[in-house]
C-alpha cells in the first residue's frame, strides 16, 4: 500500500491508465478480427474501410505508447499484405 499522498495519487492514475489501455487494446483486437473475417468473406469494400480505421487506431496507440511501435508496424504490414490483392478487384 502506498503511504504518501503522492504515491496514492500515482496508484489511482495507474489504475485509470490501465483500464483505458485495456479498453483500447480490446477495441483494436476486435477491429483487426473484423477486418480478417471480412477478407475471408470476400467483402472487399467493407474490409478496406475497416482497415483504414484500424490503421488510424494503431497509429494513435503508438503515439500514446499503448503498444510498441514494432508490433503496430507488424500488424499493419500483415493486414496490408492481405488487403493488397483486393485492390485489383
């Protein structure tokens, strides 16, 4: 248990940040999963639209240091590879 007022405040802040980060990660996972399922179902326009949202959310997560930059780049790259063949349709 924290003893000083500053340590107590830091603990409260950490709890809030943890919840916020958890929520963001959950949203990202769901969007990535949706994108992959749309690609599998061959719903190309919807997949591209969600992919744009995923990229924006991933970049925002990187800027807030919720996820590491390398992981974000890897996720974007893998999704882009799956969507690239769809651009010809």
